[in-house]
C-alpha cells in the first residue's frame, strides 16, 4: 500500500490520494487566532452549540513525542454542521495529553505527560477551574503524578478524587479533590508488579512488531459507573487489574479476583463499559484486538467471552490501536488503529458480541484518540502526527461515518472533550 493511498477496503476513497486531501484541507479548516474570541459570553454562542477542550503535546516528551501544540485549546461546536471554531487557548507547556471533567463540569483535569517534574522522575497532574459563561480555564495547581509519563486521568463518580495512570512509571495514584477543585497530594500509590509479557503479541497480524514490554506500563484507570470498583490496566503485564475503592479514604485494595489476563504480548491500552453496565470492552494496543467481557457489577468481576481483531481481514504489518468508544445509544463500538490510520466500526449484538461492520480512513496520520459529541451526531479524530482534528458525521441507524470536509488545525492533538 502506498503511504499516500488508503487500502482498497476503503471503497471510493482508494481513488483519491491522502496527500490530496491533506493539501486541500486549508480552505476547509476552521479555527486559528483570527477566530479566537476569549471572553465572548455564552449568550452570544449559537443556540445548541457546545464548548470543547483539546489537549495537545506541547513539549518534548516520552519517546521523542512531536510537540507542536500550544497547550489546551477551547472550541465552540456548531450544532448543525459540527464545525469547531476556536475561542481561546491556554498556553501550557507540560504536555496536557489527557483531559477529564469532574461530574459537575465545573473543573477540568489534565495528565501532563512528561518524564520529570520539579526535578523528580515523575510527570504531573493539573486542576483548572471553568468559567461557565465563557469556557475560560484558570489553572488552580499542579502536583506530582507519582510516576513518569502519566497517560490517563479520570475523576471518580463521587467527584472527590482524581485517578491517574503513569505509563513510564508503571504506577497508579489517587488524588483528593479539594472543595475549590484544586488537587491535594496523592493519598494512595500502587506500583504495578508481575511477569512482563513477550515482545511479540500473540494476536498480532503477520509482520507486526510489538513494543513496550520492557517494564510495567500503567495505561488507563477508571471507576465503574457505581464507583465501588476501579479498573486499571498494564500494557506490559498484559493484565487488567480490579480494585475495591474506599470513597472515604481514597484507598485502593485488590479485589477478589484481583484481575484478568490478556493473551501474551497483546498489551491492553484502553477499555469502555457498555451503557447497560453488563459488558466491558478492552482494547489491546499491540495485538490490535478487542476483548469482550461480561461484567458482574456486584463483585467487580470480569469474565472473558470473545476476542476480535480491529483490523480488516488479510492485513499484515504493524499497527497500534489507541482508543475505544461505545456510541451513546449502545448499538455501536468504534476503535482507532494507528499506522493503519482508520476507525473500525462494530455493531453490538443483543448479547454484547461485536460484529465487524467496516472502517473509515481518518484523513490523517496516527489517530491518538477520538470523541463522539454528546448528541451522537459527530465523531472527531485527533490525528496526532498530521496536526489536525478531523470531523465525521455519524449515522445513528448504521453507525457509518461520513467525512464532513472539516479539518481543524491543532498542533499535535491528543484528546478532545465536550463540556456539557
């Protein structure tokens, strides 16, 4: 496959070069300083519009990450077209590569993916207050993440704690959220321990080369919808860990059972709960697979059911997955393939089983993550290496994605989250 040509499975797009799309993006792009209107009132926004924040890589980070981003950008989404218009930018040079809201949507938190912080071998996490009338962010404080290269943060459903996964440090940590939204020092830290997986993923396609199994790598941490249990995973250990959570102390203790193993070398990266809270989907970065688990919410227990590939049949070579999202109605699941540069679509059956339903080229390079807007009408892809967020319209009946023609220029985008 030519680097400028999508594979044949992508239908009519195979006749059009990727370079041609990217070259023609400028007239379609929306954003930039000319459109930034910091301080504009919410009343002045279009009816039904939403605000969104984009995190970026803004300084050199782990593994020589390209860093063209300015920090955290604020956008306004047009409700009918999905167009993103830049309203503000908060310069922030600590690689705010992952963002999360508190349940009340009054504060935003970032994982700052650096290898050092205040002279220590650690990254950091930051808290920002949100001015609801304008969306403007104000930095409250930044504290050590208790491990290098934090890759993910989430807020506990209680709103009282921030949870962080430190990829390079191989640790997870819990931080109390103060009454004003600022972060306290970590109240609990755990170092991932266990046997490292092999350098070749057992489920990977022919010709694939795995990476990241030289030391523990915590990649994601999130509570279940009830908040009773917390799930974290470790890419290098090929394991999903399950913790009981004490909401009064913020302490994590190993559940019984304490977790589940994935196939050797497959490397669990991200996961998603189905809205019905009975199914759990795990995305493996090195194996390019999706694993379905039944979830017992009373015990915090995962039971493996079936694993499928995120890549089209016959694919050979290296590709790394990045993100998995279940559609708002729970009928479809999407997964991003980096290097293959596609969003894979699966329909979800009545028993939670996944059926491959196609793919869509991301119109850019290395989709770090993607987001479905709260209406379910639009899907936004953060193409990290081609410096743009690309907009697709999502068909609620079929799950299919249709490119809108919109490229929003953002240097090294890593995540987009909507303020609801």
